[in-house]
C-alpha cells in the first residue's frame, strides 16, 4: 500500500497566525516546516527572500536529506546557504505577495520561539536528539564551509 501526501500549497489560508503548507508538516523553526517524504528524506518549506537585492518574500520548497534537515538551524539563518541550496536545485523559490498569510504567521511566531529546532519537532518527524547529535558531529559542513576537525576523545560516548 502506498501512502501519498498531498503537495504543499502556497495558497493563502484564512488564519494568518496558524498558516501551514499542508497536512503533515511540522514547524521546525519559525516560518520553516518539514514532513517525512521517503526514507531519510523530508519535504521542506521555508519562508525566505526571492533575491538578494529586493528582498521580495518567497517560499523555498524541496526535498532534503535527513542530514540537511538536521542542520536546518544553521542554513536557515544563513541566506547565502539557503541560496546555494536553491542554486543546487535542492530548493525551488516561489515568490509570494505581501498579503500572503505566511508573513503574518512568521511575524507572530518570530518573537515567541528560539532559533533552534525544538525536541518536539524532531519527535513529530520521527527523529531523535541522537540523530541531531550524530548529524552535527558527522557533518561539519554545509555547502561552502571548509572541513573542521573535531576532537571527540573527551566526549561521553
């Protein structure tokens, strides 16, 4: 039996403080959602800007590996990394207008949450804190960063 999830929607909804791209999405960071797609892959939707110059709002969407999802708190806060994911065709940009309710949702959420992925988001996506630690230690880079050696001798595992 194959379960097919509906495609994300970029259409406005009525309540701008609870906007979601579609069923099954979990808000992992303010204005960033993910849902399981396939083994070790996740569909993501992220509020960003369409370009560097105008800063027009856009939703970036695509399918990312579990490792990239686990590092979302890094690339979400680095516009250059987000653009590299788009250039690499891992994310596609969808321009939205200033009246789109995701903007109201983001404004309402940004002041109330920390800029790191919360444990309950990992749990809702079927991941664990151990997955996050493993990804962070195993993958010291996201596109463009030089490799960094980490001495793990003193760590308790």
